[in-house]
């Protein structure tokens, strides 16, 4: 795999049973790159450890006053220098390629998992954890994959050199052969404590990052209540904890580095002392002593890779464990459980992943199901081609219900008691969580309470997969984005001078816009896609009543003959609905028009009017008018 060929057409089905198994799977999928890097490493390190031979020949040639052997030694040094340079350059190239391609594979797997789970991912794993895995952990995993090939070359070179020294000069070779393994294993007792301290640092850094992101996201609220100093002090404490943990971790790794320097130095001193005694007794020549000394000196270079692979594995194993934990998440359904039993792969979840991927691949060109949308957990029915409003007194229950209507997992329902863990919604009698993911996504679009606007121009924001039946202008008009376009037009004039609102840039998450403006732009984006079923969760909670009334009219006009479900308690939107479903205590307790339910259902009226539910129409003391009559009058005035 070459860097220019990224991204992968298929990153594969990972073994997520443990962090170690995930690393093994990752290395197995890059076997060709590992072998290539190891061969270049053997060339580089082999030429490096052969340099003492040329040095020894040169020294002995000077002692014997042999010009021909001195010339041979010089030629060997030149040749070995060329091989060292070539091997080093190509080893670095191959190893870094392994690093980048391994990191890219893991990032693609994480991105595929995020697409598969959608908004439910951050309910099962903290958003900060997902970010940490896809950035810092991916880098550490790539480091281990990159270091593995260099360690392999270093290990083979070290073993080969020790064996050669035993045959070349047995007396000194045995000392080296016994001392080198002891040096390589000396740091192993220190690694577990170093890994624990590194994990502690990473966890504290993750918490500090989450605190910082939460503070930035809620900065406007914090300023409103004067809470900047409080959160700043909390972040200072968190950052100081990170600093302390980093210092403790660095002390441990510095101790390991010191051991890796001190012990080889002691071995070198011992070899020189023993070799000098042997040379003094005439048992070895000066050239042989210089050769062995030079070999041990050069041997310190491959020994550094033993320390590096130990550090890389200590850091990458917990990172791989966290990545595997995220990748192990899945969409539970009966169809995917069947895929588990029928599938075969490297892990217990391989069959599930294979079923997902096969379903996605097979379902790209398949026709999505159509028909009535039904939620078996609550009994809510949204007839095909109609605008159905759902009134639910519990916002959290409404959010879980919206997830079910989009075919997302229902585990949260089981935990909360809503629906008892019932399956996702049925569209035309077909369970959405049992169809391939691509088909479910093509059939139903869910816009949650807090839709995200990505940075970019307005044209890029609306450049989403769509049917083409709804032009962006009509979607913007229906969502009442006129003032948003004016603001973007002014920003475009200030930035580029062209005055084109579609080319104006929107900052990250639309922070330069008000909450109502962001909400309306997100609604326009959803309308542009023109899905068969559109589910909107409180799409007008941040806009004024007059704009809300016009949005309701535009929504009904633009979604004619399309199934639309709106979770809301706004009378202005409810009055535009063809059908209103009142969900109370987890079940559909009332069905009808908005005005019918206002007059017949006191619980519904209490949710919509925000009045206590006493089962009676209340006189407000102003001419005998009831709350129902005042709401009807407001609706007529807004219309």
C-alpha cells in the first residue's frame, strides 16, 4: 500500500476482541509493508555492524605495514557507507509509509463506525473519548506499526552479530552474547509502571480537553451568569494535574533511557578491559580487539530499537484497546444477529460487521421501503404522505423516539423504560434496523434538537446527497432564512466584496450566527435532501412565533405528498399538521387534529399550553374567555 493510494477502498473487518488482537490484525494486514521495511532495515543495520570489520582490517594493516590491505579496508568503508545511507533512507521511507497507512486504516474504521452509529455514538461513548481515539491513540498505534519493522531488523542483526563474534573471537564473543540479552531485558520490569503513568496522563489530558471544549461551547452562557472565573479555575486545576502526570511519566521514561545508556556502557567497559588482558597475554591481536570493540559500540545502535519497541507497545496497547472498544459498537438487530451466526472472521463480531458491509454494498442501488411509519414502542402511526406532529411532554423521550424512527438502536429505551427495548420503527411494515444501513439512511432523515453546521460556505452546507426535486432557494424560503441570507451577504461584502450570500463562509458549528439562524439553516439543509420520510425534533424551538408560523406553512407546502414527522409542542406548528399524536407515559394516548385534542384531552392541553392539568377549562378572569379560545385566536392572528 502506497500513500498516494489512500484512502483504502475497504479498510477491512478488524478483530476487536482485545487491543492486542487488534494490533496483530493491523500488522497482518500490512505484512507486505512490514517485510519491505524489515529488508531495508537489515541492509542498513547489517552494513552498519559490518563496519567494525573494515576498521579492524585497517588497524591491523597499519600494524603490519600492508598497503594493499589498507586500501581494501578503505574500499570496504566506502562501500558500506553507501549501503548504510541507502538502507537508512529507504528504511525511513518504508517505515513512515507503514505508520501513515496504519493510522489511515484505523481512522477509516472509526469514520465508518461513526457513520454506522450516527448520533447514537456519542450516547454510548463520550465525544471527547472518540476525538482522543481518532487523534492521539491513532498516532500511537501507527507508531507501534512503524517501529515493528525496525525492531525486527535490529533483532535479526543483533543475533547475527553475536553469533559472528562467538565464531570470530570466542573469548570475547561469549561475553557479548551473554551481555546483550541481559541489556535488552533489563528494562522490562520498569515498563508496566511507565505504561500506567502514561495512561494516567492520557486520561487526565482527556478530561482537561473535555472541560475546555465544554467551556468554549458554553462561553456565552457562562458570561451571562458570570461563571468564567469558576470554569477557568477548574481548567487550571485540570491542566496542573495533566502537567504533574506528564512529569511523573517523563521521570519513568527518563529512568528507562538512563538504564539503556548505563548498562551498555558497563558492557563496553567490561569488553575493553577483558580484551586488553587477552591482548596483553598475546591471545588476540590488536586488530581483533579493535574489531570486537567497534562491533560492541555499533551494537548499541540496534539496541535502542529494543527500548523504542517496548515504549511503542506500552503506549499503543491501551490505545488499541480503546480503539477496539469503539469499533466493537454495533447496530443490534435480529438480522445482524443472524449474520453473527452465519459469518466467519477474525473475531466474534466479524460476522456482524460482514453482515453490515454486505448489506451496505448490496443495498446501495436497492429501493428504500415506503409506506406508513410506525413506532411499535409507543403505537405512534404517521400515515404516508402526511404531516404528523408528535407531542411528547418528556423531551428526552422525544429524542429517543426520534432515534427509533430513524432506525437507530433502542438500547437507551430499554434502560429508560420507554418501550422496554422495543425494535426501531417500521416503514411500510419493514423494521428499519433490520435493513442495510444505506437503505435506512436513504429512507428516513432525522434532524435532532441540536443539528451541527460544519464550517464552509452556504453552498457547501447545502451540497448534500439529495433527490434534486427541492432547489436550495425553495428550501431556504420555506425555512424562512431571508434574514440569514442578508447577514451572510453583508459578511460576504466585507470579506470578498462580491456580496454573494451563497459564497459567504460559515464558521465552525455556525457560531457566528444566532441560535435561530443556525436552526433554520439546518432545517433548509434537511429540506434540500427531500427524503421519503423526514423526522424533525423541535425544529423551531429557537425562533419567534411569527417566523414559526411561516415555517409551518412552508414546511407543509414543500413536503406535500411526503411523510413528515415533527416533534413539537408549539400550537403554531401543531395547527398545520394533518394529524397530531399525543404520547403520554410512553404510549400514544391521543390522535386527532390539534383543535380536537385541545378540546377533548386535558393532559394534551396541559402540555401545549404549559398550564396545570386539572381536567377543566379555566377562565382567565378577562371576559370569561378560556385558554382554548385565546390559543385559537392567536393561531388565527398568526395565520
